C-alpha cells in the first residue's frame, strides 16, 4: 500500500513540474542572461556530484562499504574517459561484484 506522505510528495512534484513547464511555454521564449545560464549549468553539475557522492558513501544513516565506493570511483573514471553509459554501468557493477566476491 502507498504511504500518504509519499503520494502527497509525488503529487506536489508533478504539479510543480507542470507549472514550471507551463511557465516556460507561456513566457514567450525570453532568453535568460549569459551569466545566469552559466550559473545554472554549474549548479546542476554541483547538485549531481553531491547526489552521487552521498549515494556512494552512505547507505541510509550508515557509511557504505568500501566496495561500493570503489565501484563508484571506477564508474567515475570510466565516465571521465567518456566511455558509453552501458560500459560505465557495467564497470561499476562488475567492480563492486568482484570486490565483494573476494572479500
């Protein structure tokens, strides 16, 4: 059964997404300043890095095991080398799996 708080959060996010998209289409396609555009791009990159770091280092309230962290580091290295996404995911999962197998 779905928790009422989860359902409320999903509805709020859906409505918020719709409102943002509607505002973008009804604004007449106005351009945003160059500095704001660059700042938003940097903010997105920082936010994604923060989510990746917390996902890699924490498992709920506890620190994650070192094998997960090693898998994320291997995936990060593969991503920096601009390998295809499927290879990045495979490298991360295989690294973690092999390390867990041998420890």
